[in-house]
C-alpha cells in the first residue's frame, strides 16, 4: 500500500546517517525510482520536512518524530523474538519486512539487544518467490504448479492457495487442489515452477480456510 510505503520512506530517512538517493530507497523498498519521486513529492506537500532533490539525495530535517508505539518492554521483546525467527523460514521477502519492522520497534521502544535466534530452519525455496504466494492468497488467484513429491515424481497442479504454514524445517502452502479435488499441502522447496494464473477464486478464500482448519489435527 502507498501509505505504508510512504511511512517506510520516512523511517529510512530518519535513520539514515547521510543523504539517501531515490535509487537507494527504491532498491530497499523494491519499487521504481519514479515511484519514490512521487511519494517524496507527496510527503513534502504534506509538510513532512524532507529536503533534497532528484540526482542529489534526500535527508530528513532533524526533530521530526512519529507517534510512539505503545508497547511495554516485554511486549517489545516478544515481538522482537518473533521477528528475528522469520530468518529461519527461508522467506527472503518476509525477512526484509521483519528487518524494517525491527528498525521501527527499536526506535520506538527501549528495546535491548540481548535477544537472538538461530538462522537454522526451513530449506530456502529455489524456484519460487514466497512473496508471490502470499500475494496470490490475498488476491485469491489460482496458481499453476509443477510439484515434485518425496519420491521425485512430478505432477502439474492447479491450486487455490489459502495459507502459508511456517514449520521449523519447511514452509508449506495449504491449498485446494483441483487435480485431487481436496485440500493438499505443498512444500515450497519441492515446487519446481509456479505460475500466477488469470483465473481467480474471489470470495472463496475465507470459507476454504475455515473448512481446511476443521480437518487439521493442529489448531492454526
């Protein structure tokens, strides 16, 4: 969302030790340089004290503060531990988001630096981008998979993705499989290819998740 991205721009400029170019910001937020120019122009029109110009770089004038986050120290530490463990999932896009969230949390609270987690965990998916899977779940868009099972047999699947489940050793996509006409779970590291389809399943996601949760042995 644009509002979230503009908030990120403010955070990046507030924490920077020197001028940030539009390209630097665009690379961090994974958008185009033109998008950053538009967002900074909008922020400046809202009297956010950003100084600079295209080709030189931007800085935040000292003294600009955002509203505080109302977490006590134990709440902040709990969130910190949860965010740090995202690195164990192999989801690089989510890990970047967690680092941005940690930066905000550290600035807004008196968070200590004595909490750590191991980076050991799930196998990194080599053929897919989990950010695209999450987006397909949000947008209720079907996916076409080439999937390899534990015996290395490959099948083509058309699925309606409804959830991502992060285990210590794997990330699993929960979905309605149109080939099997039932719920199935697909390990991300066994997906050989994944294509976003034009066909959607709008309005079905909530009910599919409810039915899926009913047949699980574990509460999600």
